[in-house]
């Protein structure tokens, strides 16, 4: 067995089912190892798209997404996906082929130093220099990617080492601890809840499961605690739950942001108070505030503001402790907690009313004035959401077009929002492919813009090739809408560098074997969506190209990035 085969066997031992690959001569032995494995290589058309797929797969499954790329140019192209996983705390392992050991430090063809390139945006960089340690290094990489605050890990594979004989053992997975919640921790939470008149839960980060989300939702509804979500994390609680109070950060409402400032107790689960939910560190920065932070990250990386108590536990582990917390809150001597719950009912219903109002699609008379040759995207969202199954998944990346699914897409089952907090464009379509591979039986909608789609639209052929039927809804306003909005705010009436000339997206779709239709009139929307959904349910990728006016880049009332 050569080292490449040993690594492939180790990946299989760690439960890897898909690897997102752009092949290269530097790691041919690893590709050869995949030949005899049960792992399906998803051959992508650009390393950036492959790395985004690995990131989205990690988000969707909670297990490390795997991307494989070659040295130099390949690693450079994939770096954006690694950086996205770093900022979003997503488990990901990237395998990158390297030049032979004897060629190092000679400015050899495609030579680069993986430590210098990736050290500050990964949890670790390993280079397999000893053939017999290869399997153990892979196992350690998977452990590191999942432990504590999850994140990406890079494994460098010198070309000559991969072809050497492997005589060692295949390393098994290392059990990852999700932390623990002590009795003292639960006593503190129960005591603070007993005192609180305006408690609030903020959910975010990674490490969630459907059971954990359901347990948190039940707890919040029972005790009338509003729940807000971090940016791009709205699927931790059902869109329809009476406890769901919206989200913070990009595209949020001003009234939801006020909840964060007005809460007399904030319990943050999975995430932290970083700059997006705090509006660039302007909300809830009072060090007298009562904040309980529950996260497996011992460093509290990115957190701002007060920390009353830090509980080192994953969302899943914390959710498993809720029954013990419930016992404290319902004990005979817990009258104060019951009293506080009664007095907070107005807070609870008001928070829910804010979200219900914000997520309601306005009547036609309260919308934009649509010029001829354009459609109303409010109608797209109204007609689309009425047709979706309850377990539908939305994916989106960066741009003002993301405001529409963030605000109106009904997330009812975890995971159902696979999105990018980093703000890097080109994520939406690769994420949709990964989500469909992870959950082949769930209807998946890719929301993208004309600017974003062109950054990784080449992966459309990947979606077709691997039978991942997606509905792609493409908002075309012929501009980089987010930057145009900032431009108008800071330099009014001086538009430059943000306008686009677009191709015929439907012709692109059809050239790749997908179905495509253009919509430039709102009257066409119901029929086109019916046909598009039928195409997807019949196993095809479908693209709906929606032409909108430039001033309809985002729904009204949403906070800009």
C-alpha cells in the first residue's frame, strides 16, 4: 500500500463520503487511493468552488468537509474557501499536493510554503514528511478541525512521500469532546433567569443538531424567552415558533437590534458577540450587562462585551442539559423564576410581533414602482415560499440579493440555511451542490445575484453532472448592488465601477444541461416557478433568471452590511 492509499483509507475510516476535488499531478497517489475507496470524488471546475463546497458540507453535516487541490495555483485558488471556514468556524480539512522534498527552497515549479500561506487562517497546518505517520496526521487533522471552536486544517502532501510504501496502521477517529455543563453552571443560569424581566437567547455558530435545536426551541417557548439568531444562522429555531424573534447583523430590522440592547439577561449559545450582531461593536458593549456565553471555545475568540459566566460546552451538549435546568426552574422554591416568567410575557410577545411584522411581505401598494421589463422580487418570494416543502433548504453567499432569503425564507428544520457570514461572493451555487449531496431528499433553493453567480457559475456543470437537482433563483439588477448602496450613501450620484453587463443566463444554463427561464414581468412568476419546481422534482437543475430594477436590490427596511 502506498501513502496515498493509506490516506484514502483513513478518510473512509473517518466517515468521509464525498471529497471536493480539482485534480493535480502533485497528488496523483491520493487520487489513486480514492479509486478503491467508497468515497465519491466530486470533480469541480475551480478550487474556489471546491473549497466552498467543502465549507458548506461542513456546515450542513457538522463533520469536516474535505477539499483536495494541487500545489501553488490550486492552493491559492482554494484559499477563499479556507478563509470562509475560518471566519465561520466550520470544520474543514484541505489536502494540498506539494513539490517533492528534494526540490524545496529552490523556487521550484509551483513551490510555496503552506505554513506561511495558511497559518493565520487555520487551526493547524500539517506536512506529511514521514510516510508512516500519514494516517495518524490525518486523524489528528480531523480531530483538530472539530474540537473546541471548529475550523479548517490544511494537510500538505509532498509528491514523493505519497508514493512511498505505507506499512503502519490506519488510525481510527479521535473522539471529540463537546465540553460539559456543571451543576454550578446550571445554578447560575437558573438564578439569572429567576431575576430577569427581559431575557434573550442568541443562537449561532456550529455544533448544532436537529435534536439540540428542537430542545432549545421547546425550552424557549415554555419559559417565554425570545430567541434571536446570529447573522446567517436563522435555522436554529423554526421560522414559525412563537419564540423566534429574528436575527442580528446584516439585513436585520432596527427593532430586533434594540432587543439586544434592552435585554437584562443574554444567553449566547454557540456563537459570540462579534462585530456583525453588535453592529460593529456598538450594541451591548456595557460591561455591566449580564451575559452568559455557552461555547466550546475556551478563548472566546471574537467576543466583545461583558462575560458573566463562560460555559465551555457545544450547543448539543448544552441542549442535553436542559432537562436538569428545567428541574431547577420548576422546583418548589423556584417561585421567583415563575414570577419573572409571568412579567416577561409582554417582552416575549412583543419580540415575536417585531419578527412577524418584519417577515411579512408588503402589499403591492407598499412596494417599489417596477418599470417595464422588470419583475417584483417580493412576488418571487411570496410565490416561491408558498410552494416549498417545510424542510426546504436555502443557500446564499454575499450581496444584497441575500437579504431576500434571510428575511422571507421560512427555515423550519435544521439545517435549512447554508449561508456565508464572511461576505465572500461566489458561495451560493457551490453551497447548494454540497447541501443537495448531504441531503439528497430535500428541496434546495440557491439564491444568487448576477454579480455573485458569475464568480462560480462554472460549477453549474458540476451540479448537472452529479445529479444534484437545484432551483437557482438569480436576481439580476445589472450591478454590484451592495457596493452601489454604499456608494450612494457616501458619494451620492457618483456611480462608478459598480455597473454590470450580463450574459444570457438561461442560455448558460441550457448549455450546461440545465433548464432556464427568464422572468421580466411579475405576471409570469407563478407559471415559471411551477414549471421550474416541476423540473427540479423531475431531477433537473433549474435556473430562474429574474430581472429587477436597480433600486430593488434589497427589500426595504433591511440594515445594510
